C-alpha cells in the first residue's frame, strides 16, 4: 500500500492540468507518494493531456460527471493508500508542502484530517476564500475561516501561523486518513458540490476525531475556477447547508436553529430580490423545497445513524454566536474580532 495518494478531481480542465500539475509533480516527491487525476467524464482533452504530457500521473476515468462529492468517493475507493489528499485542479503547491503534513499525521493518530494554509494565487500575500487558515462555523451553520469571514480576506501577516484544531478542512486541499474517510461514509454524494467537506469534517468531529490546520504547509488557490457564481451555486450552498445542519445538529438544538435559519434565508432571498437577482431568489426557495423533500424521504434515517455514532457535541470550533449579527450588524470583519466578542 502506498503512503499517500494526491487525487486531483477533474472535469473539462485540460488547461488547469497543464498549468498546475507540474508544481504538484515537482513538489510532491516523497517515498510512497502517487499523484492521481480522477476524471469526471470530461469531454475536452483532459485525459489525452494526462496520458501524453504527464505519463507519471495515474489516470482514473470515472466515465461520467459525478460531481465533486461522489467523484471523490469513487476515486478514494479506487486508490490504495494510507492517506489521500483531495486537491483542486486550480491549486499551485509549494516546496515541501506534503511531507510535513504526512509527518504530523503520523505523529498524531487522533487527527483524522488536516489542511495547509490556503493563500490566494492572484494576491499571494492574502488568504484565499475556500479555506484560508482553517474552517469554523457559527451557531446557525454559517462557515468562516481564520483569515476569511464572509467575503473579507485578510493579509497573511503571520498571526495565524499556529497549528489549531478546526471544525473543517477545505476540500481544495485536504489530507485525510483513507480509513477515516471510508468509515465516516465519505462525502455526501447527494450534495454534488459545496459544503460536502464541512459535512464530512463535522461528522468526524462528533465521532471524536480531530481536524487541524497546519500553516507550516501552504498552497496557492485560484478559487472559483471550476464553478462560477450562479443561481446553481446559490441553490447548492443553501440546500446543502440545510442538509448538513439537519444531519449533524444535536436534537436539543435542531428545532430552534432551523427556525432561525428559515428567517435568515428568507432575508437572503429578499436581499437577492431587491438587488434584481430574481434567479438567486428562486434558487433559495427551491433549496428549501428540495431540503424538505430530502429530509422527509431520505435523510431521517441518515440523521438517526449519524446521531447514533456521535460521541460528543462539545465542539469549540462551532462558535455560539450569529455570524450575520456579528458582521452585518456589529461590523466585525475578522475571526479574531469575532472570537474576542464571543469570549468577552
């Protein structure tokens, strides 16, 4: 069995592969490491590009576009390695990014998954939206990061250069124990894309495993390169976030949190409408409709099983506050400002 498999999920991304695979190959050389491209049924020259220009890369043809979540489930199931890295096709890695993360995981068996520091490819002194220096969540399911709250991105000035437990590691660059991934059920294939890594990490956390950010390793992420802002993205973000809450919240919180979320999402729909973004307003409404359908006909048993396997709901990385209130009303912009308010 290999030590680590770096898996790049690809769909019609031949240009991205040509641009970023060279850094992955150059800086991922360590004993027992393999680089894979799992192709989600591309119709461009992706597979030919890998075979002809990067023959040292292992190519897995999935045949159809399973989306991010199920695509990775099938890829992780196909490889044989102690660790797998979920790596976006638009990530430039840096020298010595991989080996220190593997060494840390070897030394900390209670840690199931980790991420490097994610920096912006275009603004290289700033954090990147998708994961920054590790992911957290507020009481009502709004994810944020050290270095990124809503759309506010901080400069990487060293203040987050500490190894810390986080609630979630970014799917743009996540190293995870393959066994832990499989035991937790992997990414939720129903999600297709968005929120799936947060859901997986939350499941790991309530089952007693740890997730950390390792800022001594860093990568540069283009971000939003594979799925541009659209009503489809709005729909997936809202629907999947609701499913994630339903699956993972403790019973004592479920009803109250979902009531507040209903109000917050109604407000979001109104804001979209006032901005003339009617398609996004409809996307929010459709997300709620489909969430209720999936909850009633598919996810009740999923929730019961997930709660049965939970051993703790004491998660310091899920802050007992409203991110909307802290940022939109009180004017807080950074993780540290929010954390200071919560602790005061």
